């Protein structure tokens, strides 16, 4: 494994972002480099924030709604730079030993001995590696304090069990993704999200907000992932799907819906359409059945607006608005 970036790439050429910057990269990939997705679309602001993290060793936190591609964005930047990258999904059951390491009984020369097995954090810290902490706000607040000093630019890590202080590798980088920026489950969408200590959130050098892509770019991604929808009929179908997704997002912002359709769900809908042969049936199993029963008539109305085709659920909305006869 090359221990340091040994080349540079032009941001405009590699990421399609209008910028004159060049960033360090590795010439050769390793097994830890994510696979590049040629259909991925980079959002300029978030891409530049992540590139600042890779170039200047900034700690970058990417925040956004589910399905907007936060983790994928970090991975796809790393893929273009040939930068080794490892993702760790956090949850409320993750403990300090899971991250830092623990003593383990091993068999050595026929004898059982106890030795320290380092966790993912010290392992990555000592290598040219981008460590991505997924669902950062799902981790337990007391466990997250393990990372407190690491969030500094020269963030070292103290292994209390070993009486050792680890210095980060010069090419080690730290990223995280979150839905709520440590503010907890304010809108009811993200059960299990924790309220994190603001002093720790304040240590992140860069916080990037990732929103949904423009409709034409989102449609282009769906067509690239589902080649069967690249003809004229397919383009119209995908455009209608993205339009429905946009209406659900507007309804969510207005408080009319308690959920919304993510780009991931739009892609699933397109894939399921090929399986079921009917966009209405695929819509029902991909999204409609996930909605609250009281909200399904409104979601069905969104479908009717974009596809000029009614679903059975839309009749319930009409019946609900009809006044009872005198």
C-alpha cells in the first residue's frame, strides 16, 4: 500500500465541478478503495467540502435527509482519488471496546494467551485511510466522547489499556454522516437518533448540508441505473416518478406528510416497475404502503397529478371531502 498520495488530479476533470483546484490522490487503487459509480452525480458544494477534508486534513460532517447519498458521496470522492476508505455504521449498542479494541484470548504456540486486539478506529488511524462514521447521531453520546481528541487536526488517540498514544498517519482522514447534526429526533423521522454533546459537534471543522438533486439530475441517475428506461417512453416515465417524489417532499415540508420519497426510493420504484410491469403496482409496494394509512389518499393524489391515472386510494380522499347528505 502506498503510504502517501503520489499524484494530483484536477477537480474540474474528475468531478465535473467548476473549480481550478487540484487535489492529492493515489495512482494505484487498493482493495479498500470503493468501486467508482460512473452514474454518480456530485453536488458541487458538498464535493468541495469533502475535497477540502481530503486535501487539508479537515474533519467533515455531512448532514442531510435519508436517501440523499451522504455516505455514497464520501465513497465516490474517495473512489476518484483512489483513497482507501472504510465505513462504520454506528448504533446505540456500539460500545467503546468495539471502536477502540479489547483484550482477547488467543492460541499462540499451543498456549492460551491474552492479547489486545485493536478496534477499527486505531487500525484506520495508523494507515492511509478515510474512516467514515455512518449514522453518527445514532451512536451513544458517552461512546462518542472516545473520538473527542481525534476531531482535532492532529487528533491523537490514547489507548488506556496499552498506555500508548497513537499519532495519526499523515494520510488518515475522518468523515461522518448524520441526519440530524446531533439534535435528536426533532421531526419524528429518525427514531434512535441521539442528542449529541454540542462541544463535540463544534469540533467538526466542516459541516456540509446535502439536499436532493435537481429533478433533471435525479432523473438522469435513475435512467443510468435502469437502462430499460432510457428510451423516449422511459424518459417520460422517470420524469413523472421524480415529479411525484418532488411533491412528497413539498408535502413533507408543508407538514401534510410525515414521510417523503428519497432518491433511493425513486430508484427502487423504477426497478420494481420492470419487475411488476406496471408503475402503479410498483409505486404501491415501493412507497405507498410505507405511508401512514391516513396519508395514502394524498400520496395517491400526487400520483394521479403526475401520471393522469387514479389509484383506488385517491377515491378515499374524494369521499373524505364529500359532505354527508342532509
